[in-house]
């Protein structure tokens, strides 16, 4: 399993609209092949910062299957207008293999 961590900073004062759009966007991403689960956390210190923890079967399910699909275009159309800047996206191995994944 691959864990995608996306840090998203949104425009000031758009939290409620962003959170509403994100609920709709969850239904979009959940249709993607290899998608497992999404968890959203809101930052305490920076009210306009969120992290999305998205679990995928494989890295390619996210980077190719989803990102090159019409579902991604729909996802971005819903939440992209709220972005202050492009999200910081990184991928992690979860759980860590016994050999450390090296």
C-alpha cells in the first residue's frame, strides 16, 4: 500500500466552501482504480492548512491512473480554485517493509 500525503494551503476565509467542495471531491476520487481511503486533517496553528492522507494500492494508481484521468480533472475543478499554491504531494510506503524498503 502507498500513502499519499498532500499538504494543501487554501485562500484565507474559504474554509467552509473548501470543506464542502472536498466532501463532493471525496466521492470523485473514491471511484479511481486502486483508491483505498482518504483522511483529511485541519491544521490547528494555520487555519487555512489541511493535509490529505490518501491510501492507494500502488504508486501508479495515483500518479498515472488517477492523475491522467477525467476523475482527476473533476477533482481539481472542485477543490483547485481554493488553493493558495500548488499542493505539496509526497508518497510513503505503508507499512514499512521489514528491510526498510531499500
